[in-house]
């Protein structure tokens, strides 16, 4: 029962798509992806971790196979993504859980672990982001997420993904192929582009006041692991060091030869998670 299953969970009149792995009777682990990605990014880690956990990898509202928001100005916000997460926990009747969040997924984790789920998240992994994001890094993300190109075919799209997401570091051919297959949608003219609502970028316009999250971070009581890509511009050393000395005072791991954000596809990276979640 460790293989991936597609499940569709009601949320706000629509549905959240979840890649579910493992036995629902096992301890729960939520793995939440970054801004313009999907839950399929965690396939390699989820496949391994599903031996011990019930692993839930959602597609955030507006991404992948989940429904798009009716009101982007309010739907695409950390607050609403938190509500989306709470709806999943209610559906699966999960009381205690572990949480791994990459980038935006980590911001959602900070909000929940320092708020509504303070006493329910036992282990928290914050992958390559902190309570605040440098303006230059945010501008870079907005540029490539807000106006992605389109392509004549899937191989051309995959080549573009490899270039844009080169900071993810070394990943095998299977990772990039799954990324291309799960990230593509066909436009009415037959060309291929990213499988997300381009309006998700409005999160940084309509809901800019949601950041920074230092107050929520200070309120976290879960065991916490902070991971950082060695060359990351989203989590600079200065913010990482501030995080290490405050709030939950997390364990800290740096991935060499990597930017924003580590992917947890290698055996050593997955072993890091196994050890932390078992602690």
C-alpha cells in the first residue's frame, strides 16, 4: 500500500488533489510544495517514507490537479492555504502530524505550527525559506512564475524546466520527467505551459502584509529542522542564523551545490528526513 494514489478532497466548493502514499493507519506526514509546483515533487521521498508514514502531498489551490480559486485576491493567500490544510486533516481524521514544507509550503507550516496546529504538529521541516523573504529573491520568483512561456511540445517544456529549476541541484532523469509530465497543461491553441493559475502571483500583491512571520515562528513548539541550499537567495545566511537562535531553535542542515530549493530525492537527503521524523 505504499504506491501513490490520486485522491480528491472537497474544499470550498471545489476539490484539493492529493497524492496519498502509505497506510492511513500510520502516523501522518504532510509534504507541501513550493509556490508554482505540485505535490508530485515529493514522489521519491514519499515513496520511501510511506513505509512508515501515511504521506499526504497536496496540490495547493490553483496548482496541478486541484481546483483554481474563484477569487484570486483572497483564495491565493497563506491564510486560505492554511484552511485548505485544515480541511485535509479533518477529512482524513488526523490529530497529530509531521510537516515538511518547501518554500511556500514551509511558510504555511510556520503559520500553522505557530497557530492553529501549534499542539498538533510534532515535527516540522522548513525547507529553504524563513519568516521573511529578501526583496531581490521575491522579485526573481515573481518574474518567472507570473509570466511563464509556452512551448510547442513537452520535450521543449522539460528543457525549460531544467533551466529554470537548475537551483534545485542534482536530480536524476526520472525526477525531471515526472516534473514535466505533472507540470504541463495544454492551451487552447495546442501549445504547452505550466499547470497553474498565473494569478497565484497575486499573493504577493493582495496579501503582502502576510509577511514577515517572525511572531508565528517564535510561537512554534514543534521539533524543527531548517534546511538550506548552499547558494540560496531565498534563505540567506543572515536569516538562517537568526532562525537558529530564536523560536524553536531548529536543527540545521545545508545542502551543498544547491540553491533554492533542495528536493529530497537523494538517498542521503531522504535518510536525513527519516532520522529527524523518528527522533
